[in-house]
C-alpha cells in the first residue's frame, strides 16, 4: 500500500498510519518495536503526517482495510 499519511494514531501497544478518513480509508498498524525504530530515525507523529510512504505487510480486511507491519524496513518513504 502507498499513500499520504493523513493521521497517526497510537494506543499503548499499537501505532497506526491512517491513509484516509475513518471507515473508508486504509491504515498500516504496527507494534511498539517498529514505532521506537521510527523514533530513532527522527520521526514523530507530527513529522509523519503528510509523508508519502509505501508499506508492506500482511493485509487484514475490515473497516478500515489494514496492513500489519512487523519490521521498520517494511516502511519506505517515497520522494
């Protein structure tokens, strides 16, 4: 999946990169180890917003459609 991040959501255990409005967009979900790796690279919830990214992972259908990411290398920043 590739697109511009509209919003970054977080719970205690999971972070979400949301690519559209609730219920009609898609998102990428990942655990704290991936989030910490992004932080080490200098990314924050504010700086991720608006970035064009490509994510690879396991597709999980539902509302919204979701890609489950298990490694930071599965997130690529497009130019």
